[in-house]
C-alpha cells in the first residue's frame, strides 16, 4: 500500500529535520544562516542609532563636521570619501543626548598696535625746510613759483606755479565729476601786484594725497588776496584793489566760468575775506571784510526770490539783494573789550566807525552762531554773536606772534572750535592756533622764509596742512609723524602766556577820516 505524505503547504520546520539526505542539511544550514544574519542586522542598527552624533555647521564658513569643528573645507583623510583613510574610532558621547554640542572657542583677531601720539603743539624743536615745527611734525615741498609742478608719476604741469600765492581752501572732488574719485583740490589765489597778474589756480591731489594735476581757474585780475568757500562748494576770490576791487565766484573744477558777484559790483574796494551764515536756508547771509584802516565789513543778504539751493545756488551771489555795513558800539570804559553791534546802510558812517573800532579787518569765519574776525593793526580777534548782537575782543599779541593776524581757518568737522591763523609782517612768519578757552599756541615758525605765511588749509580728513610762504612762492605740506589728523589727540599743548591787549584807547582820540 502506498504511503501518503502531507502536501508542501503544510510542511513544518521540524518535519525538515526528518527529511533524509543532503537536502535536509542544506535547508537547515540556510535557515540558521538567515536567522543569524537578521539578528546581527538588528543589533548593529541599535548600536549606531544610540551613539549617533548630529552634524554641526560652522556658522562662519558653512563647512560641516561631526564634532562642531570646522576643517575649512579641506580633506583631512578621515572621511569616507578618501579610499586610503584609516578606520575612525567610534564616537562616545556622555550627558544629555539632546544637548547641543559646544562649539570650539574662537580666538579674537589680533589688531595692529596703535601708534603712540608724538605731536605736541607749541614745542618748536623740529628744524627742516627753513621752518621750525612743533614736536611730531614733518614737512615736504610741493611747488614753487616759476617752476612747473612735478606730479607723483614724474610728469610735470603745462604751466608754472603762480606768483605770490595767498588765500586758499581745499575742496573734495564731487562723485559726479567722473574722475579722481576720493581726491581733493587746493584752490589758491595769486596776489599779483600789477594789473592782470593776479588770478586763481588749483592743485589736484588723489585720494592718497599725491599731486596729480595743476591748472588755472581765473586770470587777468589783480591782487587776489584772500576769499572763502561757499556752502555749495565754490571759491570766492577777493581783489584787494582800492576803489575798483571785485569779488569773484570761481568753480574749483572749471565746470563754469568765474563771475563777478553783486557785492563787488555794488561798490569796489580792497576786499579781503569771505564767510557765510547758512543756518537759515531761506535767508542766507554773506560777509566780506575790507583790508583798509577805515574798511567796514559788509553783509549781503540775497533777495528771497533768488534763493534756490537745489537748482541754482550759484545765483545767490549774483542777483538782487541788500548790502549793509558793520558798526560796533563798545561798552563804556572797557577799552572795546566787549560791546554790541548793528548793521547800517551808510558806508560813510560805517567807515568812520571801522577806523576807530576795528581797523584793517582781515580773516573772517563762522562757527555755529559765532562770527570770527581778525584785525591786523590791532592784533585782535573779534567774536560776534550773530544771535545776540554782542561781541567780545581778544588780543593775539604773544611772544612768538609779533606780526599781524591775517587769514583764519578751521578744520571742517572739528568741534573743538580751534582756529588757525597765519602771520603777516612779523620778525618770522608762522602759523598759530587758538582754542575755545582763548589759549594760544604756535604750530610752526618760518625763519628761513619771508615774513608772510598764506593759504593755510587742511585736506578733507585733517591729516594734511597746506601753507605757502608768499614772497618766495613756496608751498609745503605739513603732517603728523604719528599718522593722526591734526584734530586728533595730542600731547600736552604748550601754550603762550596771556596775550597783550593793544592800546585801543589811544586810537579813540585820533582824527577819523571819512571817504
């Protein structure tokens, strides 16, 4: 009788053990192998999931590491992309598995050492180029009358440096000019003493202070003495020529021709310097001094109809307006040290007053509500409060300043209220300063040159002072050895003793001429 067997679908594992021969051996081995493989896979998966560390991104470089460090994107031979890499030991973690890994400390960048301050105004110890400079200053010659200007690339200007350089100012090169971005120009008057020998010229500097150009802006005039800047960055040049002198507005970048202003056209004179008060944009005010014993300071107020800051600021000095003159009223019995002032329409009345109270006005400048005016004959600095109509007067006669105060200037952006003024007709010419406390100091002296320093001005950052010795026509650049701008911190300033007041009372008894 045939033996009946279970169908294959009902075959059980233990039935395989009764399967005869090699077939049974193969089935059993395969089953145990499959079971061992499954157990091994599960065990490995558990270990790696327990000890896994999340990748960390370095925020500064964007590179990824498993321990929070950054390899800078360089293959270090420890990643799995390198076929020759040695096996990496397993990472063992401790503590809270959910805590973020701590990034390696980042070292602070090492800054270059700060140069020590070496500039001490007033301590005149550095002798070079015919000058005695304050400690910590150095100089270099830039140009000389009659010689072509040498540029930093070795080329030279087409024309020679002008004669008798006088008043000057520095202007930034506007971005829309399309060239020499970041540079500036030094605009300088030429006080030629013969008709037609005066004018205005400009020396170009690049952003690093290197000379890159020189050209003429105005010619055919006479005795262009000082002047001043306008709020819209043009230069005003004043002719110091009695009865016929004019006041010109000049574009420092030659974009339009120079033009006579209304101030000079209304009445000629020995004009000296220019300043402005633009605190009230609707009613700007412009001032011009006259270098004459009875020369009154003028005030020009353009008609509101021509005040156009956006489209035609140039025209403010060439249209209709009102011109009047400064009249000082000293307080009683104080030798004109303080007083009040007003503006009068009569030039004859103003001339008589100027002769007695502020003869031969020269430099003029405004800072906030204060108008500063130097008078060379009295060796005085007058400070007019434009808001209260009061004034005070300070003497400028000191040991090393035995000449006459001429032009005054400030460093733009310097709120220390330090005024710089140059000296005319002293035993030795020099550059001096006065702080807001009234203390005076000498920056440099020029015993090797003529007795008049002119054109003191500063580059836009205040790192470079420019000046000229007029008779020889030599222009210098003065800088601090420590590399800081002039308005930065200095060593203790060496000030002069108290200024000597002039004998104003003697002048009150003099006869007063009226033109």
